[in-house]
């Protein structure tokens, strides 16, 4: 009987952690939406604050994942998709339905967060390109004088051309 009670406690804990994971991803989605606005406004102080909030949420999400994986390991299962499938098959039907509903929501939220993160990355890349272009113009560099160094960064090789002419 103690084994059945322990199993039920583990099932309930996993369901609770999955629901908490959904809430964390919802919060992260909101932070990423704020980040988009901050990036577009180029507000450095707000970006610093946003980054700290995002970092804390990511730490909390990592903790949540580790706790869910720990439950799977306690049940003698691998912390993987296969282990999760085996775990849900062991659950009573009402608990399984609740968990799978939350799990699907968690997966959807993960996709939404990935998309928002990629969008923000594109905004950053575009902004960096604009700044690089303006800086080159201010420094009097021509775009035809730009090469990539071994690290993949852009460099100006106009001085090298002058040495070759000498």
C-alpha cells in the first residue's frame, strides 16, 4: 500500500511541476514580448533589467526540469521522452489525462518561447548590422574594404592594400 501511495505522490508532484513549468513559460513569454519592445526602443537600462528577469526565469525553468527528471529517475525511468511515455502509462487514467493536457500546453508554450526568442535575436542582428554600417561610414571605411578575420569578425583591410602598393 505504501508503494501505491508513493506512486500517487510522485504522479501528483509531476503534474504540479508540469503546471508550474507552464506558468514559468508563460512568464518567460511575457518577458520576451517586453524584450522586443525594449530592443526596438533601444533602452539600455530597461534591457539590463529585462535580461536579469529573463535569467532568473531561465534558472527557475531549469530547476523545474531537473525536479521533473528527478521524479522520473525515482520511478526507475530514464529522464527522456521514452521515460515520460512509460511514466504516463503507469498513471491512473484521470491523472494521465490531466498531465497530458498540461504537457501539451507546456510543449506549445516552449514553441512560442522559441519563436519569440528567435524574433528578438533577429532584431538584435539587424540592429548590430545597422550600427556596424553607420560606424563604418563614420570611420570612412568602404564596404568593399571589409574582410572577415579568423574569428569570423569583420575587419578593414584597406591598410593592407596600401602596404601591398608600396
